[in-house]
């Protein structure tokens, strides 16, 4: 019997013939922690009597969730991270570098075939590079950086076979929202998701990140994709590590194969307060919006900002709307400046904030008021997510958010792409 | 740790980590500070009315969302003896075991139990009993490896003992 991508990666990293359902102890290629989770992991590291990180070149910490620090409590947690990374000789991406997942990808820390853990649930993003990456908590992170290994239950795999080319004005964000709405917020719990087919192949690598990023919003342990020339090229420009592509066997066993024709997909929107509460944008069209947010590990990359700039060129953000933009990294910020995108966004009335997570996770930089409607490119619309449990968060593509920022109401962006 | 008795608090489906402990309170790693805001965005009055030994009973996908270990820590430190749910999100499940918060998966118990019920939980056997009616439910058993971590009170103690043995 053949193997899935997940079974192959766990076999290679555990030295065993790993099959779905097996418990294995596997070697880790890279480990990441951020300022929401690393401080607890540092405490656990000491409680476990850890002395040295197993391999300083395979660990990075990122200060992105509250960057720069909004209060003294967070400042002391950041200080703890700075002292720990300095003592251990591990890489620290301090404030302004950007969102952890964007850095892991663009700085070349992950290549195809890798097994990676991160103490952040959206670590699944790297699956778009044909790597198995998954989110863990602080205690697992501590065990990982001490030993370089972690126990895993090898997951069964559910395959999403996506056919058809997305119509103009419809993006990978709409695709993943649609899939989550279809399968539900716990539809892939404990499973690996494989996203493949013509629709995925046609997307650029950066567009694919948006899909893999949100695998966790259907409960999945990983959001995996196939290796192709686009991935090979993307990685070659960024990492010195050799890629080790992994292909599923033709006779691999899947728990389920779900087929979709996406050639007529409409722009999608996730309504409060769960990510699977998805409908076509048309059903919510006209709802007044008070805050629009473009950024995050889901949709804060240069391709996303290009789309926003295309819509906002020569236009103004509606007077009733606050548009906040957070480039997902310093590199994205620089690229956007060089391309004139920042000029366009600022002239339109956007407020640009430091590359990082801020508004998405509700720590600072854009906490909404009671009763307000927020339209965001992020991955979560949980009650209270952005720092106020009496606000309503809707999720959509950068195109939908930018178009709605112009009109002041939830707006179908397709007319901008005719 | 094997037998627990406590009063039930009911929560619905998809209780996410932002409802369990909002990120705006993650400016500390002190579990007692976190406990003051436990479940606040799901029920603002919860931190004031929960008593040590109480039990949370919820629907499907409990603990979905973030990987923040502060979520099970806040629940444990608030005095909750265990969480019973129809199902748990993956990272929460793993974090709860790692920090020694007992969790039990039972769709039948989650459907039957009501707020204020008194229940008895036998963690070793995975049995849940509603005391007034005597109704019993069995939870999905943990693999032996995870039972061992839970018996040690979490991964930290588990690792410490392994290190001790190898010394």
C-alpha cells in the first residue's frame, strides 16, 4: 500500500515505516516560537532542566504578536525572549521584522520535505512548500528545542481535489473560505489536508500560502500541497537548504477525497463569529463597515498589497471607514515602497502599521469599538479576537476588503477586475 | 487524581481559545492572573462564579483556534477539575495533556449533562456519572503513552523523570 505525503515525511523523520494512526518520535528540521507562546516555553525549558538548545541553527523566535510592545507586561516578556535567544545563540526576529510565518518562508527556514513545528497555530502555512508543519503549544516547543524531537500521531489524510480556474476578482482566500464553509470548522480535526488539482497548480506560491495557512480553521493538523516548478523556483531564491520533494503514491490511502469545481466561484465572506459561517459576498453586500484591515500571515504579502493598490489607486477610503494596513514583513514593506504601493495606500487614506500581527490578534494597533463591523483579511473572526467581544468581524479577500473600504459597505470586488 | 466530583458548567460548540483566554490578557505568564479572565469572552460572569473542583462540559471542537497554552492553564488555574466535551481541537487536546489538565471526550455525556448537575468522573477508567440520576457514560480512552504523561501530571514532569532515569 502506498503512502500519503504525511506518511512519507513522518517515515523519513522517524526512521520507521510510519502509517496513519502510528505514534512516532520524529526529528525536527526547524522550530519556531513567537512572543505569545515563547515566554511560557522558556519557563518550561527551565522547569524541564534544559540547559542548551539542541541546535541553535534550527530554532528562531519572533516578536510579532505585540510589536512594538503596547504595555510593560509584554515588555518584560520580550526582554525574557531577548535574553534567552542571546544566551542560547539562536536567531531572534525582533519588532519590525514581521509576522513569524512570513519570515519562516521568505528567510528560507523551510524547504520541501521538512518537518517543522511552531508554537503558533498557523504554522500549517508552510505546507504550501510541500513540508509538514504544524502548530504546538509552549510545553511541546520546550521539549522540541531541548531534544530536537517530538512525538506525533501520524494523521490520516483528506484530499481536496480542486478543478477549474478561479474567475477574475476571485482569489485563493475565497477558495479556502469556501472549503471551510463546506467542511466546517472541525471537519478536518486531527487530519492532514492535501490541497491539489488544476486550481491550486494555477496559483502562485504566495497565493497558495493563504490556503495552507487556513487549514487549521477546518481543524487540520497540516495543509499540504504538491511540489512543482513554482515551489522549486520560489525556494531556490531563498534557502540554501536542498529541497527534498515528497510525492504521494498513486495508491496512497485517503480517508476521503472531496472534489470541487471552482470555475464559477464567487467572492466569499466569513460572518461572525466562526470561520465556517461562510456565504457569497453578495449575501452581505451593503453592510456598513467601520474598520477595514489588510495584513496578517493570511493576506499581508506583496501580491495582496498589489491587489489593494490596484483598487485604491486614485480613490479615497470612505469617510466612515478606518483602513489599517500591516505589511506581513519588513521585506514586503520595502517591496511595497519600491513599487509605489505604500504611496497609493497612504494617499487613499490608509494607516500603515508596523509589520506584525497586532490588529488580528487584538493586542493593539486597531481594537474596534462596541457594535462596530470590521472587515478583515485575517484568518479568524472569533468573538473578541480583535480585542473587543462586542465587535463583529467578517473575513474576506484583500480585494473585497479594499473595495469595501472605498464604498464604506461590504462590496463585491469583481467589477474592479473586468 | 483518579476520582473527581464537581458541579457542571455548560458551554456550546466551537468554544475558541480567544473565548477561553483573550490575547489582550497574554501580557503575563502567571497562571493566577490568566485564571481571572478564564472563559471571559464566552461568559463574562464565569471567573466570578466558578468554584474549585467544578467541571466544564461543552459541545464539539472545544479549544479551537490558537496554540496558546495559556488556554488550558487558565482553566486549570481557575480550579476546573476537568473538561468534558463532544470533541476537542487538536492543539488544545495536546496542550491540555502536556500541562496536566484532565480532558474527556464523550458526545453522550456532553449531550445529557445540564448546568448545575453534579458529576463523578473516574479518570483512570474514563467513566462519567451524573450523580442524581446515576446515568453513566464512558469516554474515548487515551492511548497508553498519553495516559502515562497524564499520570505524571504533564509533560514537564514526564520529561524530568526520563532525564533523572538516564542520569
